[in-house]
């Protein structure tokens, strides 16, 4: 119904902002109508942890529907973190700094704490009618400290916990109740009175109020004033202004703007805010409030006493902090910030379109023949390898260079004007076995180990303490290998990889999501390691290690050794690289000006190479192999096409076939 209505009135350039859990499926329906719609989704309630969320039978469908939005927003960073965690652990997706990688793009996930129109409340306090009510309420509560609660009558608002805590406070401070110096004024705004659970809650609240008033009240006064009604705006502002303590004990709350409204009306009184740690507002107002766990009755009771006894100087300091925040971060800014980020999220297009162009092999070979100095960057697995057979019980996979590539690769490596680099996540021994007879550069374990042709391996940054996590990760991988038929794990010198390529597809995915959650919750908490997801693998490696940085290091070595005498005027970068390693396709990019010096992303300014590039759209070829989504310009389906490509390049490199430009 919502989707049909929106589609009827939608015009190009409009944005659609979907609000709350009721419309979780709407982004997907809208994108089915028009993929170019700008769609945002915002949740006004807390998003549960992945362990709670996974109990839902339609958990995956809901997450995937939300991920069709261009921007997913929450009130607090904890809720955004829970959402990202659920996507990673339940859908097996890959997270990033901006959000979640899904369907060939980055879905931005962020926190947007909502505010209020603070001026509306401060101006109301200047209204004569409100001033009269303030005078009236001060007379009514003269000589008594007022604790105020304003909540919808809802299970998540912590009514029972609040009343029990106030009862405990009265028990522990009998000297106060004897003269009735403290009163709890609780306004319970009725909601869903037709629902049995809410009627039951109202009955429980009334019974508890009666019990406390029966224990501690007299004919003259009662410690709790409970109102089952809505209070008009003027009266609410007046109550906020004269209150000494605001008590908010939400068990779960998206934000709770009552805390903001209270602060906005307290410029004169400098009252104290007691705020549940489970309210989203606690992340914004926590520094100027007393934060409590509403389930801890004694803690809340002690917080009430602390608030009533708080020195004037401390009250003023806390209020100033919160008032500055409430007055600056208003509701209008919240909306503007979200809409601005939604525009940016859809205009950036962080990941490329689903389909990249097929590599023109003939053109790549022709440009190779015309060039003077060539730089070939090749992946190993699923690019240069032959067919791999799974062997039950083995803890590694035996990779061999495709026999059809041996001769063309040797021809290219022997060409004095061609520099060949093979970059792999595999270890030194596997690369040595396959490439010992070739004159080329190697980068093992994503660049942790590098040799110059014919020389010993050198380490780029490897230190033992950097992989202190390896032992715990190995135990996890061993456990999941044992319980996942036809899976295996590999322990390399600086990384570990669990591979489920040959396992049952659905069961392997389920096991992978469990493994990811286990790694994030236990093995890799606070460790200097990163989880890298492949299409059917999970790798754990040291932070900051990518294939792009490995190529940067090799370029610097080429420069130091003066191996490249002329500018590089041909680059082919091809491989089945994971998303984490696709920075390799930007090394270098065709937008480098002729004669420009190379400054790689992985190096400091003072260490950058001075190797020169003379590149344009015609002589720079970045190509992914067997991947649907990539930042590369071109794609090839598999290793058979890679064979054809390298054979054509080798033919172009043969003596007599080179046609250098004048």
C-alpha cells in the first residue's frame, strides 16, 4: 500500500525517507519500481543485538529489504553497530567503515541523534500563561523536592522498575518520608488501552503506586502522584521548569526526547537528570546526567539520593553541558543532516556497477606491442592456476600454475622491457614451487614477504607480536573445519584462511556466518587483525595489509634499484582479488598525468617512489577475473580467458612483433 502510493506521486529527483520498523520492507519494494530512487530508512527504536535478532524467522528477508536503501539511520551508534553485526553474522556480508557492502554497492549505515526544537520550550517559559502555572506549581509543591517522570504507558519505559526504586529510596531514607519532603510526580500518557498487555501493565502500576502510598502516605500527603492522562504543553513546560530531578528508567528506548525537553526548560532551576543507560539519549547527555541501570533497583534508589544532595556547582556544570548540546543539536539539523547524507550516499556510487566491460584482449595485446616499458600485475589463485581438486583430510589446497601458461609467462618474464609481478595471499613456499624458474617479482601473503628476482625473501613489516591472535583463530578454524564437510583451513606465516568452496553451498554459508560471529565476539576482540571475506572463504590477516600496498612496495624497490629507465607506458593489472585488496586496481590509475611520479596509497610522502607513468585510457588495463562486482575497468570470466590473454601478449612480445612508437 505504501509502495503503490509513493510510486503514483513519485517524480524524478524526489527522495523517499522511510521511518521505523513498520516500513522495513518498503526500500526493497520502491527499488523494484525504480532502481534510481533515492531511498533512506530510519529506525526510531533500538535495533537489537544480532543474537536476539537471529531468533526472527524472517530475519534475512527483513535485513535484505532494508539494505536496498541508500542510507540506513539510527539514533545511536550502538544500534547502528548491532545492525551491521546482524548483516555480517546472519547474511555473511562484508562490513566497511561506511556501512555494509551489499549487491555491488556500499550501503551507508550511520547514527543520527535526533533533537528537539529547543527554542519552542525556552520561548514558552516566557509566556505569561506558563509563568502563572510555574507560580501555581511552586506553591503546590512548596517545601518538597519534586521528581518528575513523563512517559507513555509502555512496557519498555520501565514504570515498575521506577516505582520499585522510589520505594527502595523511601525505605533507605526514612527521615525524608516522615515529613514528605520528596514527591514523585509520574505522568503516564495512555497508549493502546485496547491491548490486554497494556491494560495489565496499567493494573500493575496502579497496584504498586497504591502499595507505596499506603506504606509511606498519610491523610495529608502521599509520596507518589500518578496521573493517567495527557498534560497540555503549557503545563508540561511549567512542570519541567520547577522539577528538581527528572527520572527516566527506560528499559529500551530509541532516543527519549523527554530528557531533552527537561534540559531545555531547566535554565533557571539547574535540575538533575537521571537517565537510563538503555535510552539512546544516554550517548548524548551522559556526561551531564546520572546514568543508571533501571534493572538495578538499589542503584537507581541511590541515584535519586545523590541527585537530591548534589551540590549547586556540580548541578550547574552538568546542566551547562547538556543545555549546550540540546540547544545546538536541534530537530531541524537532524533532518537536514540525514537528507544531506542521503544525497551524498546516492551520488557517490562507492562501488561500481554490477557489470563491468569485457576486457578487449586484442586491444590489450596491440597496446602491449606499441609500448616501451610494461608493468604486469598478476594474481595467482583463480587467475594463473589450473583446476584444483579437493582432497578430503588435507589442511591446504595444492595450487599449481596452469600448464598452458608456463610458456607465455616465461616469454613475458624474459622480455627486458616487461616487469612482471605476481601477488598472492599464499605463502612463500607455494610461490617458490611455482615460479622459481621465472624472472619476476613475487609478493607472498598479500605483501608481507617480497623478494627481488633471484634473491632471498625479505619481510616488509612482519613481527611476531603482530600475529599473537593466530592461536585462538586457529582453534576456531579447526573447530569449523571438523563440523563442515569438504571445508579446509590453511595456516600461513602471517594469516589463516578457512575455505568452504567445496562444501555444500547453503550449509557452508550458515557455518561461515556462525564463524564470523564467533571471531568478532571472542577471538579477535581488541586484536590487531582484520577479517577478510571472500566469496567462499574467510581470512584473518594483520591490519593494514593489502595487495595494493604490496605493489607500492615493489614500485619503490624498482625505483631504488633504477631498474626502470623509461616511464611505464603500459599497465595490466588482472586477478581474482577480494574486495579488501581491490586498492590494487588504483595502482596506478589512468588519470595519472604523463610523466607524473607514482605516489602509492601505502607509503608516506617522504618514502614515495619517483617511478614515472605515462598512462591513459588506452594503455591501462585493470581486469577482474570471475567476480561480479569490482572497481576494475574490465572483467574476464575465468582462467581460460586469462590463458588467451597472456598467449596474445607473449605473441606480441616476440622479436619482430614489437611496434614501438616513434
